[in-house]
C-alpha cells in the first residue's frame, strides 16, 4: 500500500511519525510538545529554513545547486538593515533594494551555470566565496538598524502561528502553483530532467535554469530579511553560522526531490523542513547536547534518503509496468538505477514517449 | 567522412600526451605543440602555477631558495593529499563532503588518545587508519548499495562525524600531543646537502603521489574513470561498480587521515583544524581540470590544482591584498578556470563527445563501426553546439 503513495505523502507520513514519537518522548519529561508556545517555536524554526529551501528546491529541480545562499542571506540582512537605518519610511525601499540585489546575484549564478557551462556546485561556491570575501572585508560586525515596524514581521503572529511562517507558506503556495501550472514550471522540470532532451523538444533550456537561480537567491534574500527583522540589525555571519546551504539541500532531498533534478515538489520540501524543525525542537526540549543534535540530523538525512531511494526505484517499476511495453523499459532502467540516478529521467522521457 | 574518422584519433591525441605532458614538459623542440598544450584547460593551470610562482619570487626573491621551496611544498602537502583523495571520488562521479570532518576527527582523536605518552603513537596511528577505512566504507556502501546520492551521504556523515567527535571531546583544544607524533608533520631529515632539509611531510606527499599515479593507471583507476564517464556502460562491461566506488571513498577518507596526521604537526590539536577542507579540496581538484560529474581528469591535474591554490594564497600573503579578500579571489579563480575549460573543451570536444556517447549507447567496441555510425549524427549536433555557444 505504501508503494502506491507518492513521495510527498510519504514525507508527511514520516512527519506525523516523528511528531507522535516526539510527543511521547516529550510527555515522559512531563511536558507537552503541542503546547501553543512550543508549536510557535517549531513554526518559527521552520520559517527561515523554509524560505531558503523553497529557493533551493527550484535550483535542484533544474539539476543545479545553490551553495551561495548563506552569504546572500547575510548580505540581504545587511543591505536591509543599513538602508532602513531605523526609519519607518525606508522599509519598502529597503525590501525592494534587497530583492533587486539578490536577484542580480541569482542572475550571475544562472548565467555562470548556463552560458559559461560551469557546474552549479562550482559556480555558486565561487559566487558564495566572492560574497564572503566582500562581507569579511567590509563588515567587522553587525550594522544598520531595523525599525520596530519591520521587526513586527519576525515577532508577531496570529495565535500560535507566526506571521513569517504564514508568509513563507504563502510563498510556497505561489511557487508550487508556478511549478505545476505554468510554462516556466514545466520547462524547469524538463530542463532539470534532461537538458538535452528538453532542448531537442524545443524548450529554451537555459531560461528556466536562470529563473530558478534568481528565484533561489531572492528566496535566500527573504530569509535574510526575516533574520534582520528578528535580530534588529544586519549581520555579516548570520547566514554562514546556520549552515543554511547544506541544511536547505538536505531538507529538499529529505522532501523527496531528486538531487539530479527533474523530479520533486515544493510541498515535499516544506515537509522536509518541518521534520527538521520538529527534530530540532524535540532535541532542545529534551536538552540534548548541541553536538549530539548534529549526529541525529546526519543520521536522519542518510536513513530517510536511503528509504526514499529504495522506494523510488520500486515506484518507477510499477509505473513502467502500466506502460504497454513495460518489460523492455525496465530492462533499460535497471543498470541506470545501479549507477547514476540522474539518467533515470532520460529513460522516463523516452519511455513515456515510446 | 574524413572528419568523422579523425575524431577517435583526436581524442587519443588529446588525452594521451596531456597525461604524460605535465611530467615531461622539459623535453623537445616542439614549441607549437607546447603552445597548444599550454592553452589546453589542463595546461593553463600549469601556466597559471608558473606565473604565480614567478610573481612570488619577484615580490620575495628568497622564496626561490631550496629551503623555502621545501617549506612551501611541506605547507601544500596536507591540502595536496586531500585533493588527491578527493580526485578518486570525483572522477568516479561522486562527492566527498565528509573529508573536513574526518580531518578534524583524526586531529581531535590524536589529541585525546596520544596525550603526552610517546609509546601510544603507533597504536593510535592504527586506530586512525581504522577510523578512515570505516568512514570510507560507510560513505561508499551507502552511496552504492543504498543508492543515496553521495552528496547527501557524505553531508550526513560530515554532520555525524563532526557532531560525534565534538560530543566526545567536548569541542575543546588540548595541549600538543607527544613530540614524536608531531615530528611526522613538522620534522624532517636535516643536513642534506644543497637543500639542507627534507621534511617528512614532503616524503609522505611524494609517496602518496606515486601511489595515486600508480593506482590511477592500474585497471582500478581506469575502471573508476570509466564508471564516472558512464556507469551504465561500465556495468555492461562487467566492472563491479559498487566495489570500485567504495574503494574510492576509502581512499578519500584515508587521504584525509594522512592529512590529519600531518596537520597535528603543523597546527596542533584544535577543533577548527580541517574546517572547510572538503570545499578547498574540491576547489583544488576542479582547478586542476578534473570535471565534476566524473570521467575526466588526472591525479597530476588535481595535484597541480592544489599547488596553484596554495601558491595563490602565498602570493596574496606577500601582496597588500587584505586577507579577507582571499576567499573572493579563490571564488573568482575557480569560476574562471571551470568556465575556461568548459568553453574550450566544449568547442574542441563537442564532436568527439558525440561520437563517444554514440559509442557507449550502442556498446560497440569496433572503432570503424563507431566512426561510421557517428558520421551522420556529428554534423547536426556540432551545428547546434555552435548555435548554443
């Protein structure tokens, strides 16, 4: 029965299991995981990583990566805080300026990846290092000041639900709509699955990848804005301290998106982010050693993705078995699955067309 | 037809000399051949390295003295060794992000197990090798048998190893371990004529290079490259993909172990030793012309990349550039290097790659059949490539 569910459903089943185990563990210490204060903590923990992971989902769907997000976040927090400088009237210009700057960084990433043909890992690592050099050279510590009106964005909430989480989920809904319902989304899936096949099918395979990189940087910029709003100042190290680059990639993959591109969903990613947030909160409530948290996180990442990887192969076989000439395609698919998961999508494309 | 039959030859002509070319650049009267090779993505790194070294010597003439050259090589040794380990993983089409954590773990283990007791040095070395092999096996088996992408596996093991070692040691630096252990990294044979001393680290590096070059020319190394190029074809050809890739991960962790042992001598025992080493290693490897995604690159390329990166840092130390800009320059250099090799390679290899992929798709071993088959497909893709570039 589990086999017929899609990966996103599985992510949420995993989330519910984590919640149940967590609730039992927390109740042994005489506390309640679902108390309003705790729910608020979990949702707050989701929002920053959620913004980054939404953008990271876009680039990973396009078979790229974005390792520059931590530095984009730091830069965004500084840009916003310095432009606002404690003045209420400057909030909107500061947000617009931040979005523009982060979009430009994303454009640079996208052009390096598509036009110059630099691997996404190297291009975004390089851009990240350049930003890090700029930040380290020009900033010694926190700078700027965020006015109270903008601090409310990070501080207020409706009942136990923080405004920032609502905005994050709203952004997720918009991006999910774009991915599923628009040409850009379809082209992104196609280009991420197999750029060559997409190009031969008449898709301009570079545009969606560039768009995904811009989206990723802007999302990281939103995360930086949120952090600035929470801290009240801009900080040059706020992004790299949280290792948001690797954690967001882990959350995306935990949410069932294939690292080689072309398959996945935003809601899966949100599920992955939620699993991380619940685990983090659980370990904080249980007063785990902070180093032990990393051990648990690492184990969860490996085990969860191992379970998906196993399942995904089975799911694909069932899909192929429904196709008229199933056995042939399965025979082609098997050696691919042994070695390079990235080439599976080729088989899928050809299979669905055959 | 003539162009089609020319492709397999040009592939051979390009890959064969460039492999031996870096070691035998001193020979010959073929200046044009040199020029062509120097513009090759692999050659350009050598040129870059020479230019940087010359710039350092101009700024600081004492750098050219044998003694300080030796100290330079000694300083490069850990990063070069890590880059060579990372090379084996990258050429097979995978990543190893756990290297930095392994280096940190080994350094901290030395601090807490050896202490000041000199007699514990040898047993602890065995423990370190054991840890290295274990981490490599976990990375490799999870990647190949559990089919988790290596990026995720090694990201996970990075978190687990780093968290576990910090949890065990409390994340505090200890006093320096026994002097004989530190000597491995900082000591050397003294009173050698001409160069006055040979650090042990340089000898270790030389041994690692010889071993790595030998391995990469053995069937193991060839299979590894073939798997990185096209793992399906390698499977059809009968290679044990899972075991070969796992071995590559073990080599990678072992190289991180060796680097950790050397770093204990350089830097002492501190939880920040090894931080970010995985990205530095990947940068060095990529700079050396090894292609992410696998199938192309050489050990000597990775080595040249490591030397170029460290030489660049040394150059920046001698100039007025603020230390914080070091990252920015490193970032710009790797993008430029990869973009350059991408553009040149794509132009030069567009056609030959098409014929290679046709070759593997049809799994045909006969060269004449391949060139005949690729003849109709070559012009069309070549034309598209021109449009895309």
